[in-house]
């Protein structure tokens, strides 16, 4: 990545809780980023997705839709408002349809064909925290906590939204003793669970290819990673981040799930250590331990190998570049992922009162959502 690639970045969403300002930064000198412009937009996003040239931003009481063809000047084109105040925790877009997790209000299905006038197509009641779209099916993670039974009632539900005006519940199950959000890949959930005495954890494989009849396919031996914090699935591999301070406990455990009936451990890393998050991109894994990110070479997953430690939080990787959020306020850095020792190429200084919650990337765009009323920063990396 040459310095000319960094000459233009867009940071969006600062200031007043109702009016967020856009700063345009000049990175012709990456060591000294310089703000060269400012725009104002009224957004308060919680999660976002894209379809075509549009950005869909989930906010407190609805969705904002922007024409993002020019990332330096996104144009608001439509919105959908709910009547009840909710915090919308997730949105998934497929084609011209958006599925929104609206917490205690349930799941909303919107038609986005006319971006200026989104229409509510259907609604499914319940508690929804996360949605996963797979063709005409939606898997909803949420549910209501049953204190007496110590379970999350309807913690995983499958919906058929082929007729969006009338979503149909195909199947579901309570969640008991699940650790972190499960990973989903090609009709299967990979669930880290803890034994009733909370002494051991293991990985279960849940088949949801027939959404009317969930069935457990297999279970691993006890994990060396105690109390998993994050689970990711890539191909036939599942990565569990967690850890423990005792000998024989590891920050990362890699399992081969090509035989779903018998997941087997093939690699570990970080004995007597902890990790709270794992990100996998190509032959690299990034382990966040609360103080920095350990970069691992996983080209041989049976022997993951540390190649660098970065004193910041890598939260997204796009091509050869990585993006991180600093520990105080907001910071975005880029590094060459392919280098043996990644080098930071540019940094946007921290901002007080902005607390990053999530990062995602699409093409040359980087999206950073803030907690609460923090708004959304959108960065464009290009010539």
C-alpha cells in the first residue's frame, strides 16, 4: 500500500447526539493526518448493512437509508420509523429486503426496493438480538431468560420469510449453558457450551439444515479453552478464543469439524493465557487479549505460530490491510497484513467521548459504529 492510497479517508459521526459531523482527512503525509473538510448528517446507527449502492443504518427507532455511491458525500434517500422506542441490535440485507433484530419488539422485515419509502412487510414477535439470513430462512438469536429454569427460552428460532407478510416459525430451541454467540456456516451452528458444574467446556455441532428439526450432530472432547469468549467458523475449521491461567489451558483452540459427528482438536496457542476475540482472515488469525492483538500464522493450523504483537485491537481485515480501534476514544490504523511484522501506515487521532462498538468493511469502505449515541464513522481508503 503506497502513501498515495492513504490520501483520502472519511470519518463520520461526531458531536451533538442528534447531529453528527463528517471530517474529511488528508493523508498525503500519513504521519500527520490533516482534516480538510466537514459535512453534517443526522444519524444514530446501531448496526448497518449494504445493498447495491445503498447503506442501511439501524438506529434507535428505525432505519436510515443512504445513497453511498460517493462515500465522501453520502445522500440520505429514505427512512423507516418505528412507533416504539427500541435499540436495534442487528440488521441483515439480502437483495432488496432487510431483516432487523429489534430486541424485545422482535424481528421486522422491510422492503427496500424504493429506498425513499421503505415498507414494513412483516413482523415476528419475540426477543431478537442477532439475525442470520440464509436465503429465505432467518435464524434469530435472542429469547427470554427464564430465571427458574436457568434457560433462554426460544434462544434460537428459525423463520421462513418466503412470504414476508406472514413469517412462519419453522423450529426453535431453548439455549442453556451456551458461551458467547455461536458461529454459523452452511446449515450448522457451532456452539461452545459449559458443563452444569461449569468446570469444563466443549464444542457442539447443531444441524439446522432442516429448520423444522434441529439436531445435535456431534460433540468435541473437553476444550482446553475454558469459558470461550468468541467462536468463528471458516471452512472446516472452528476457532475458539477464551483461555485460563492454569497449565493446559489455552487462549486459542482450533478444531477440525469436517466430521461433524466428531469434532477434533488439531491446534492450540497461548498456554496459561487469555483471549477475548479471534478474527480469521486467510492464513492469519488475530487474538485480542484486552491489551493488544497477537498475530498468528495459521497456514499450518496444527501449529499456529505467533509472528507479531500489535499494541491495539484489530477488529477488521480487508485485503492486505487491518483496522483497529484504540483503547482510548477512537483510533483507526492500517497495516500491511502480509508483512512478517505488520507496520502501522496511518492513524486517525483518538476522539474523546466516542467509544467504538463494532467495525466492518466493504470494498474500500470501513464502517466504525459507536456505542450509545456515538454515530457511525465511515472511512474510504483509495487514491
